[in-house]
C-alpha cells in the first residue's frame, strides 16, 4: 500500500523522467536541425563550385590560382546563401568578407 509520501516521491520521479525525456527530445531536434543546415550549406557550396566552373571536370588548380578561385566560390556561395536565408545576410556577409581579406 502506498502512503502519501511514497506517492509524492513517485510523482517527483515521473516529473524528473518527463523533463529528462523532453530535454533529450529537444537536443535531438536541435541536432537534426544543425545537421540539416550543414547539409544544405554543403549543397550550396557544391553548387557554387560548379557555377564557378571548378567542378570535378576542372583540372587541378595551380597554386597561384587557388586564392582567386576560393574568393570566387565564396562570393557565389554568399549570394546563394542570401537567397536561401535573407535574414542572415548583411552584417555576417561583411564579417565574412573581412575574414577572407585577412587570409589574402
């Protein structure tokens, strides 16, 4: 027979289990969203490479051509990204351009 104290402890345990389950589901959902965004970014990058004319049929780049090619790919990628997620464009694009210029 359960007394009042046992019932409260059981209820607390259920609430804790529910909270842990909800947290695990939220983390799983966030992880799935993160992975989907990364997949989409890779697809955009692949498209940018092809638009830049540097797909798999292109011969290997010469060392002197790498920086210019990367900049071209980045510019195309950034343009596509603003089409896909216009809310993200603006400040981040300026920051990315500055980071790329630092590499040069």
